């Protein structure tokens, strides 16, 4: 990779790593489902008027939006609101790599290799260790919400692979923008139903710079800029070259949460985190290391 493209990969990892801190700040001032709705709205408007719709069927776009966006981000924001520390969320969230692998094996008949199984086994032990630490500032319901968000991400990845297969000049940024538009309406309805109109009124009446900056960061920096740069890298290099940059996300997520949110980790949470990262590294690099 060129030096400037390596720099872009690091920038994306930083943007996505700090995303979890922004969510933590955001859900402390705005109901989580409303926050997701606002994110989708700003992602879509006004960009949807300037970017063409991805050349995939509407049925595929709607299915992708409901799983990869409504499901994934809804459960992610709820998990952090309900007690999952932002730093640990950034790590556990990466279990999507294994959900993607398992769903692809079942539905796309992809092959499991030794590094996939080894990485999955090691990471699973780490996840169990993290889940066992209930009295260290982490709630069980928050943990399972993040796991569910990861599962939605994994299923969504496979759906995206299926619906975009053979699509000419596919644009990741266009997909993010149009999926934001499609996802905004069901997410706003879910927010209205579960959180209530009064919570909307309270959130807007008590709006602060913190909540405004959180929404802007989530929409423009984490979504539009982050996915725009990521799509540019995927257009220039194979996914196997670009995807390792995602391994920096939990490292940066945990570091920024510790520095700016004062989050601490128990010994077993740290051991679990090391195992999860080890499993992810083996999953991504195992085949190359063997060769």
C-alpha cells in the first residue's frame, strides 16, 4: 500500500475507535433509538440528493437496511445505554467477524479453515471471560445487546455480499447514504413507540453542545467520512489488505474510553480482551503466517 493510503486506513480506525465514546456521550443525553434516528437522518440528508441509488434491487436494499443498520445500530446504542462500557463494546463488537464467517459457511457454502476455527475458539473463551464480569461496571443485558448487534452486523455483511455481487461500480458511500434514508423511518417509528414522544420533547428541550456534537460526529465523521474513506481503500486494494486496519478499532476504542471516560477494566476483562484480539488476529492473518 502507498504511504498515504496507510494513513487513510489509520484515520478510519481512529474515527471508528472514537465512535464508541461519541455513542456513550450521546446516549447519556438523547434516548438511544432517537439518537440512531438522528444519525440516519443526517447521513441521508442532503447527501441522498447528490449520490445515485446503488444499483441493487429495492428488496435487497430494504433487507440490508433493516438488518445491517436498524438492527445493528439499534442494539449497539441500546447496549451502551444499558450498561456496556464503551471500551469493551468496541472489542466485543468485533465478534461480527466470526458471525460473518459462520453465516457465510451456512448460506454461501464457504469453507472453514484452521485459522478460522482456532481464532473462533480462542475469541469465544475471551468473550466468556468478559461476560462473566458482571460486577465491574458492565451489565449482562448491555453485553448481550452488543452481541446481538454483532450478529446483525455479521448477517448484514453476508446479505451485502449477496446483493452487491456483480453490481458494476459499487459505491460504499452511496450504500451508506441510501440505507440511512431507508433506515430512518422504521427507526423513528421504533423510537416513538418504545421511547415515547415525551422523551423526544425532553431531548430537544435539553439539547446541549455535547449531544449535538455526538450526533454530528456519528453522522459525518464515523459514517460519511469513515465509510467514504473505507470504500475508497477497498476500491484500490483487496479486502485482505484493507481489513486488518479494523483490528486497530478496539485498541483505539478501549484506549480513548480509558483516557476520556475513565473506564477501567478488571484483570479478567483484560485477559478476555487479549484472547479476543488474539482470536481476531489468527482469524485474519493465520493463513499468511502458516505460509
